[in-house]
C-alpha cells in the first residue's frame, strides 16, 4: 500500500470508494472543488498489486523461468482509501480563524485495521497546518461510528466540541470534533 497526494484524476475512484463505504455522498463537482482548490490537502491509499496475465507455461518451464509473470496494462493502481480535506471557505462562518475541515475519510473494508486511515489523517493534518496555516481542524462524525470515533478521539486526540442534533439525513446526531494544530509538532 502506498499513500500519495490525490489529483483530479483520482476523483472518480474516490467517489466510488465513498459510495461503497459511507452514506454521505457528494457530487463529482464537490470532489473536483476540493482537489483544485486545496490540491495538497487530499490523499489516497493505493494498492499496487498487479494483475497477472496469462502465463506461457511451456516456454517458461523450458527455459527455467517458471516464476516469470507477465503484466499487462502498465500502471495498475487500486484506490483503497482516501481522505478529502479542505480549508474553511464559507464567509458566513462565524469563526474567521483559518481552519481546516475533514470532509470525508474512508478505507475499503478488506484494508481496514492496518493503520491506513491514521496515516491518511496525519498527512492531511500536517499539510493543513504547515501548508495552509490552519490553526485547527474540524470534522463531523456519527455518534454510532465506533471505529471513526476511536481513531479521532483516542488515536488523533480530537475533542468533541458539541453534538449537532439530527445532522445526518436519517436523523442521527453528529459529534462536531476539533483538533488544535501547532506548527512544527
Ligand atoms: N473498532 C474500534 N477501533 C477501531 C476500529 C473498530 N472497528 N477500526 C479502527 N479502529 C482503531 C484502530 O484500532 C486504531 O486504534 P489504535 O491507534 O489504538 O491502534 C485506530 O482506530 C486507527 O485505525 P486504522 O487502521 O488507521 O483505521 P482504518 O484504516 O481501519 O480506518 C475508518 C478507520 C476510516 C473509520 C474505517 O473503519 C472506515 O472506512 N469506516 C467506514 C467509513 C467511515 O466511517 N468513515 C469516517 C466517517 S467520518 C468523516 O468522514 C469525517
């Protein structure tokens, strides 16, 4: 698994991962808005396992190269996780302090519990702080989302600031969480 900065070319795969993993979905325009406005603030985790094409057993065995695998298609990446980050840009917001926001984070089911989400989040927090000068970062998470709450509260030391009643379309409440960032930490 490799983690790298997300580009506009990744928008479709990020949207697909989001549709698979979360009920909160966004338009393609909103992904592109993130990737174009804050090009350093979003990351993808990619699996570079290559697909093995057919193997010509006879000729391989004949010259003693039975393990040689032929690969087709060149670059062969699969997006297994992403974090979509931004700076707050809503003029109507009360808090004018420069701050970042985590719009969405998810990791495909078979790649969970490997530390991928933590790495994605730490990279995003670092760039929002050092690159975009965010003084803190905020996010919303479902009250029932144990895995994400553990990651934010226990691993990354976000604090719950408030409960936003019926924040989600299905009526569930959200924890509004925040982490103060300090440069060079
Ligand atoms: N239950 C309890 N703790 C968990 C769980 C779980 N199911 N999953 C992960 N954790 C803990 C890990 O043990 C680890 O803790 P540690 O630091 O004490 O060792 C920590 O959380 C980080 O674990 P990672 O392996 O980095 O997390 P992972 O890559 O599995 O991804 C995530 C976690 C993103 C929440 C994943 O479960 C997921 O994609 N869930 C569905 C989508 C989702 O809920 N996204 C977050 C929505 S909120 C938002 O987008 C702002």
